[in-house]
C-alpha cells in the first residue's frame, strides 16, 4: 500500500519532491509504525464491517482498529467476536484493505478470534492491548506470541497505556519501568505504544474540551511526557502514537479559531471554513504538538481526520534538506542550512534526521513551496471535510 495513492500522477508530481514509497506488513517495525498515520477505530458491531474496512482504505487510512472493547456495549461482546469473524470472512481476497488490528478485551479473545477466522486470520496484522499494565500485560503479550506461533507469521502488538497507575504521580515511573521490562521481552512484535488519553482523563473525572489540545490538560500532558521518556527513547524504546482526537463537528466556539488565514489563499478559503466547521483546527494544532513532543501518528474516530493527519505527516522540503545536511556531516560541527535560516548541528540533530528520513520514505517529501494546505486542497479526500 502507499499513502496518497488516490492522487493523480500529475498532482503527485506537482506536490512531491519525493513521493511516498510503498509499505507493507513485512516492513521493519519502525518503518511500519511510522506509516500507520491516522489509525481509524471502528466499533466491532458495525453492521457492514467488511465494507467499512474497504471504505476506510479508499478514504486514505493505512491502518484501522476493530474495537471489541470500549467502543461496544458490554452486552454485545459475544456477538461482536463472532460478527468480526463473519465479516472479515466476507472480504474479497483481492480487496485493498488497510493494516487491520483488533482491540480485544481479554487475552483469551486473541486465540478465539483466530480460531473462528480460520484461513481468514491472515487478514489480521495484530492486536491492540487495552488497559495495559504491569499486572496483566504479560498475559496479553504471551497470548499474541502463542497466536503468532500457531499462525506461522508475525503478529504485532500495540499496548495501550491508560490505567490509573500511570497517571497517578506516586506510581507512574515505577509502573512505566515495569511495563518497559514486559515490552522488552517481546520487542520483536511490539509495533508501537498507544496512549489512552480518554481513560487517563477519566481517573480525574476530566474530559479534554474541544477548544483545547491534550497538551493544555496538564495532568495528561505530564503523563504523555513521561510515557515518551520511559518507553519512547529512540535508542532502545518504541514508537509512541498520538492520543485520540474525539471531535468532528463544531458548535458555538468560546475561543478564536486556531487556524491563521495567511496560509489559505482566496481559492482555499472554503477549505479553511470546512476545517473550522469540522472542528479540525484543534486536531491540526494537536498533531503538530504531538510531533514536537516525540509522538507519531494519531488515533482517530472519523474519516475526516485521516487526510488532515496525513497531510501533516508529509515531510517539508526544508526539513528534508536539513536532515540530509545533518547526515552529510561526517566529523561533527555545525553548518548553516541551505535555507539560510538556521544552524544544523551534526551530533545533536542526527537522531532527529534519521527518524525524519523514515517518515519521508513512507509519507513523501513535499516539493519546495508546497505546504499542508496545498496537500489537503489537492486531495480528493478533501471532500470528506
């Protein structure tokens, strides 16, 4: 699969200095995690689940999560497990689908679901492990490893950090260190760590307002920082994905919109209006802050979020040029960027440059003078907004 596959060749040539490269389920873990992009959650009880999975790929999503946990009522769990198996069995063998993960409620659901699916189990790329903590996390990871052995192929795990032990200050670091120890035993199948901001907020009876980002809610922001610090270190950690953005329409606003008019020319003013109407200016700001704080990708719950996250994931020509400049310095020191607006330091910027080139490979590099607005406006997926 390839990001921005829906663009016409002429648009791709115009927008990209370096177009996105294909990605697949057998890629190395860092490349695959980087390419997840906007991971769209789908309740497992959706009546036309198979059609939904095909549709979200057509709408640009490269990864989805079929949710057997908080997205469905407790009374529907048994029905949902069999429904997922029946619906995935309906998928055409030639259908283009995203990476498919299942968020289970309990470890035993992993083996049960694969048994119900039979040959169609090959459609599942891995499992999202909710409420992951030091007490029960090993059960989930061992279940994935056992299923992997029976399937004879790699199955991936994405634990969700969302329990009270992590947001409570007095237990946070100890809990995260114990979680890291568990993950390290299964490092070859841990694709990424996800953050369950909604559950974390619930420990303090909070809900992030639509006018604010998660980084304005200090209890959550502090927790995110520590999750990245302990679990997301580039040298020996795991990619950490951005928490869910849960809004998709905007009522009356208390604060001013967060999108400046400057990047939007006369032709694109209607696009700006649609972004504001969908409450997506908050999402845009939060994705930018996610990346600034060491997170990649984003959990989303509506197709209109996907093109926004992906347009922001494309590497700018300036960033790409800076990264190449940093990696070209072989003996340390500092050089001025070719854009003549910053200094590039070989040693401290090297890890950033290496990670940025991974994102450039899967999401592409924008042509000079092409920005987020151009990428979103040119996309046929802009109609989702």
